[in-house]
C-alpha cells in the first residue's frame, strides 16, 4: 500500500473528517493515521476495501485448493471430462 503523502496524526482526522472523506473517495488512496507517532489505523474508501476483500477471498480459495492438492484430494482432468461427457449424453 502506498502512503507517500497520506500520513496524518489522529488530531487531523478529528478536525478534517469531511475533507478526508472527500479526498479519499476521489483519490482512492488510503490514509494512514498515527497516534503518538505510531501507525494506528488505515482509512480506505469503500470500493478499495471491497476490492481488497474480494482479492483476499480469492487468495483463500487458492490456498484451500493448494492444500487439497497437497493432501491428494484431486482427480485427473481426463476423468473429469469423461464424466462430463457422460452427463451430456444422458
């Protein structure tokens, strides 16, 4: 994630909320909020958040698939196509 110019203290968040919402909605760049000089939270627009959640869900599905392959829970593609051909003929 890119935070080059989008780092602000929590006091800025408190006093400029409407401006922050407008800027983040337009730029779609996240805003890093600090407290006592430490990063504490990230503010994202909803579209970016939803895209990241979809990406994370896809990565989880891929990880589950890889885990099943490692456990030998898969079938040869030829067997799958053969079964599909039988279903089409019925």
